[in-house]
């Protein structure tokens, strides 16, 4: 007995429904897998971008902190420099005041002759030349003339020789200087300054650390001392 057309149509519909069901399930499976892979990739990209953003802001935060430390250090250094400059200016003023008071020494007629004699002797003993030229202030010329013989006698006792001294009466030391003498030899190639100003400069260089300590107290950062 042959299969009727209805049976054939029924079987075809059944086969088509099965195929359609299979296709639908396969499509759903593909969609689900694609959705899963999409979500995984999306999560990976989101995490990657989040990591980059975190790294970017972490780097910026470090840069800001570094800049803050640099600015703080610069401000601190600027403050220290201002403090040091103020101290040096004050120390300079102290020394300038001392220089201004030097003129009072030469104005003291009771003390200045012995001081001038000491300055002349120091110059001679530093020079130790057979022939020297001596310069002084114009107002000290007469006093120097009086002091030279005893200075040369004292030099001869200590050195064993007597220098020939020429007093330069054409080129005096500045009249507004504090006093003292300048001695030269060998046509000016050798010079010794024995003025009150030069002695103050010499002493100042030696005692400036003590002056700083007296004015500002000990330096807490200093570990070694001469």
C-alpha cells in the first residue's frame, strides 16, 4: 500500500519542524556563546581601561607630590638664603661700623704714636729688605719722621741689619684713611700694607666665625670646628 499525499505532507512538515527546531536551538546556542564571549571581551577591555586610568592618576598623583616636595624644598632654601643674607648683611654692617671707628684711634694723640710705631715695625719685619720706601698719610708725616729712628734701631736689634728708609713725600696715603703705613721695595714689586684698615681686615677674617657665633649663636648644623 503506497503512502498517501497527506502522509508525505505530514512527514515533510514534521521534518521541517525538526530542522527548524534544530536551527533555532543552534542559533540560540551561537547567540549565547557570542553573548558570553562579548561580555568576557567587554569585561577585559573595561578592566584594561580601568587599569590604565588608575595608572594615569597614580602617575599624576606622584608628579603632584614630587612637585609639592620640590616647591617646599625651594621655599625652604629661599628662606635659608634670605636668613643667611640677612646675617651676612648684619655682619658686614658690624665690620663697617668697626672700620668707621678706626679714625678715632688715629685721633687719640695719646695712644696713636705707639700704635703707629707698632704698625711700622710690623711692616719692616715683614719686608726685611735693605732699601724700602714708606708711605703714610700727610698728617702723619711729622710723627713718622719722629718714630723712624727708634723703629730702625729696634729693627737692627732683631734683624741684625739696618734698612735704608725713604719716606715718599709725593704719594701719600689717602687723608681720609684711618692711619698706618705702606712699605714697598724693589721699585714697588714687593708691598706690605700695615694700615689700620688692613689689620682690621686681617683680624676680621680670623675672627668672623667667632663674631657669627656671638651675634647669632652656634650653628646647629656644624659638626666640625677648627
